[in-house]
């Protein structure tokens, strides 16, 4: 095993829990406090992907100094306090960083066209401590500035910029092995990869998949280049494999939601293979979860049931009732597709019982979308598949009402589901009203799934053109630009 590259002038610091931050959380659970952080961020126009895991990391002392977005949110939540008042370390003391006076220049970066663009200007601004997960991790003198370039490229760059920034030393992922200099992947690469996954999920929540899929495929190729580069630490290798698998699932979902089912199946299979290679039960459960959803949408309900059951076997030891709830809903969707009402109802009962146990520390980070609104929305889809339009409409309406405004794409989806259920249930006027609300959201959301549902609703409503409001919906729907 390679010896540590930590300079002798940078001795390892023992990790110190942030007891002040823990006290500020009070009686709220980590998940509840994370939700409060996200609400506070929206109040000031910031976007942070705070979850229970992040709160645990802060309280454990793994994050000695938050990035600037979190700093603004925390100071908004606790006015009159400074970062040190909240238990964080001063920025100038963070390992691998230093406070730069005006006119100071950052250390030279590897030559890379992406570094010269305005998209990465100011990239040396710290986003988190270098030792984001492991206080005793390696310190690579190249990583310190490069990690910020990677992270900033993910936040602001297009697919080509992201892929170039993520690849070792800025090489495009298509470069041949003979052209590529040898450099082992490090902690900064794992951090950038994890941030890419979060950023893609945030963008999908707000805007849908259609405009993101092709851009997100480039960083996925670059992620697997990182795995080929290798690393000297098993912990970093585990993070890289998990990050690459989660990124494959995220890109697969973008393909899935934009109607590219074959592409989605390939990405999910890639994630599943990565999970099996590394023995990562959480990643395996996630990959099977999405495979079940895809199989249902692709008209393979029996495969959906089997994949959902496989996901539950993988997830059972993880200790997350909310994950088990979602997986039971995936199974219910498969039973509904098989027209097995009894099997569907039994799975729905299990899903509700697991959900009622509440959030847990073991809940995966990717499940931030899964709350009561999603529970109701997936129930609506099951009852719709079974042809119970009244029950489906009731759940879809509740889903749209409960959804956090951040999840614009899901609000559009639930509203389109409601419109379709109302139309098929014999309520054309109400269906047209819901359809108009869904059309209003298409200015922000690019989702083939939502548009396909609205197309189906318009066909059902055609015989009711003379009903008040229906003709307006049909005309407006007909005027939508065609999808490329």
C-alpha cells in the first residue's frame, strides 16, 4: 500500500464533533433539520441539497467549514451569528486552503481548455474542506485547486466542459490510453463525482429530463475513466464506484423520463453490474428499483414485480423503512400492470405501513424526492392502471397539493396524471382545468413523460370539445411545439 502523501507540515487533525451545531438542531431529527435548511435556502434564493447525511457529517466534524452557499443559508437561519459561532472552523484554517490577499494568484492548473473559460472563473473559491469525508485522507498537491475546478464545472458547465474537467488532468474521456498520462484518482475526483450526481438530480427536479440527458452522458463516461485510473486507497475506490453507479442511475433516469427506454435499460444494467462487483447493497437496491419502474413503463409488468422484489431483498438489511416503502410501491405497479388487484393492494398496504414508520438515518440520499406526495402519486398510478379512475384522481389530486414547490417536474407529472384520470373518469371540465395547469408548467419542465400523458388526455377529451374549457385546453395543447 502506498504511503500517505500528507506533507509533514500538515499533520492529521483528529476529528472533533460540532457540538454547537448539534445543540442548534435541538429536538428535530436530522431529516427534519435538513428540510428546514432547504426551506431556508429557498427563502434567500439559494439551492442546497441538504439531507440527513449532510447534517450528520457536520455534527461529526467531517465538514469543518461549509461551502459559501451553505454559509449564507446557515447565517440566514441563525441571524447575528458567525460561522465560528455555529461551531465551524475559520476558512483560513482549513487544511489545503489559505486566505488569499488581493492580487494573489492561485497555483498553476494543468493545461486544460476548460480552465480558461468564464465557466470556471473563480473556481479556487473553497466549496468544502479538502478532507470532505475522511480527515486522514490523502493530500495530493494537485487536488487542492483542481477539486474546485471540477466542482465548479459540474455546477455551471455543459456536458463537454464537465467531461473535460472530470477526466484525469482534464483529458476528454474518449482519449486513448496511450495519450493519457497516468494519474491515480483521488478524493477530489470522488467529491466532484458525488456533486455531479446531486446537481443532475436538482436540475431534473426543476426542469425535467429532456434537456439534460445528452449533457449528462459525458460526465458518466468520464466517471468510468476514473475507475480505470485506479486509486491508492480503498475508501476512495469505494466512493468512486458508488458515485459512478449512482451517476449511471441518474443518467439512466434522464433517458427513462425522456422516453429512451433502451438507453435507460443499459445505464441501469451498468449500475447493477457496478453494485455487484463491489458488493454495494444500497446501490444494488437503487438499480433494481429503477429497473422495476422502467419495466413497468415499458410494458413488462412481470419483470417489474421481480425486479422490485429483488430490490427489497437487497434493501432489507439497510434499515430504511422509507426505501422499503418505495420498493413496495414499485412492486405494486407491476402487479397493477398484470391486472392483479389483490397483489397490488397487498403491496400498497406494505408501502403505507413502511412509510408510516417515518424517516431514518439510513435513508439513502437519493430518496429526498420520496415523501407523502410521491407516495400518493405512485398510488394514483397503480389505481389508474387498474382502471379505478375515481380513486386514482383522488390520490393524484392529493399528490399535486402536497408536493414541495421545488419539485416542479413532479407537480407537472401529478397534475397531468390528475387530468388524465378525470378525463377517463367522465369529468371533462375538471380534466381540462387540470390539463391547463399542467400546460402552464411545461414552460419550466421538459419531460416527455408529462407531454405523453397530456397527449393521451387530449385524445380522450376530443369528443367533449363543446364542454366549457375543453376546447381551450385542446387548442393550447395542439399549439405546443413538437419535441425534437
